[in-house]
């Protein structure tokens, strides 16, 4: 449904925020894109949305390269759900206006009031008319996030890209929003890419996981395989600090992620890798192919 082929995004001529990424998200699939802050996952998501233009490679939609001359039509099909619902909503707009905004921008035909009510209802705000004239400050955090989701659903998109959709919510509300995303996938056949640093979230919602480090996908595969038997040392380190999933001794990585303007030679993880070998410093691994099951960009698993 949506994906990337050898995608690169370079800022200022030298900061390689995304550095050769292959990724595919099939129709009706939920994929979690995970990694530390600064690894490039949000830039990748913005590029898939058409908000950033790639320096190299292609964004694919339904198997075809994205036509940047038809971005408005594309964005009706691919909608964004932001992590901060309070920041995403205009404090001077009512819930009704916030949800109806997309309909007005895209000049969607039909009964506006009925379409807004349907979107709010699908997002779990029932009865929807009760919320029409409320303002964001009058809602709870979970209700605000549901309004943001309704604003995306009102255009009847085929793909949702959710950037840290529950990071600002209380633990009790997180499960409700994740359950909502799962039910929307079942009811509407939505394709969902969830951008997150939280492997626990990925475990609960995703069919597949793509682990990103310093601009590249370093491990990808079905959720149960990636989290049950991680192959890349970086994935193992991320997993070791998740109490509900990790069953290994905590792995503490030394140092900070390298500067994307000075990506090290060889395996880009080798300066922080606890099991580095000499050949890791000089051997450059190819970009992980889109096709296939569970794979990792590591010399120990791909000698």
C-alpha cells in the first residue's frame, strides 16, 4: 500500500537523516517503526506523507512512485495522527470545526454534519453531537487524541501514519487508543504505520516491526519473531530495558547515537555495539531488501 525504495533525505548537504531505506506496508497491515530519538524515523514518516521531498529514492503508493504534482489527492488517502493532540488542535476551533476542516480543504461532497458525526462516532466519541461545540481545553487527553483521529478518518483515508500516538497519554488511556487503532483496522481495512520508541506499544499493536538506527532499517520482521528472537545487537539492547518483553540482562549502550552528518564507516552501529568484531569496522552492509521475513543488518547473523 505504501512504502519506500532506497529512500534518502539529506539536510544541508551532509546530514543524512534517512540514508537508504527500503520499507513496505501491505494493505490492512500495522507496522511499527521503532528506534531512539534522532534515528530518522519521524523524517521517514514525514517523507512518506509528502511533507519532505526525498534527496534520493522513491516513495511508493500502491506500488507506484508518488506523484508530487498530485499531493493534495495523495494526502486525502494518507493521513497523519500527531503525538501531541493539544498542539495539533487549534484552541479557538470547536471539535466540529477541527474535524470538518479536512472536508472543507478537500471540498468533499456530502452532508458535512453527517460526515463529522460519523467520524467522531468511529473514533469513540459518542454521541458525537455532544462534542460538536466543545473546545480542546474542555476535553481529556484521550478525548483530544480521538478528535485528532476523527479528523483523519473523516476523509476516509486508506493509510494512517501515527507519530507516537499515545506518548502524551496516561497509561490507562493508552490501551484505549491502541484498541481503537486495532478496531479501525478491522472495520475499515486501514493500513497503519506507527512511529514509536516504545517496543511495548509495538508488541501490543503491530503485525511487523522495522527497527531504525542512524537513518537505516537494521532489523525487520514479524513482531513475535523480532521481539522473541532479536537478531541485531541494537534491537537486543532496546528490548532488554522493556520489563514486560525483555528476558535478558539489561544491555547499556555506551555513548550517544553518532552524528548523522558523520556516519561511521562499516556497520554504522559498531561504535556502540557490545559484540563488535574487527570486520564490523570496515564492512559496509547492504540495505535490507524489502522482500522476505525476519532479517537483520548484522555480520553475526549474515556472515
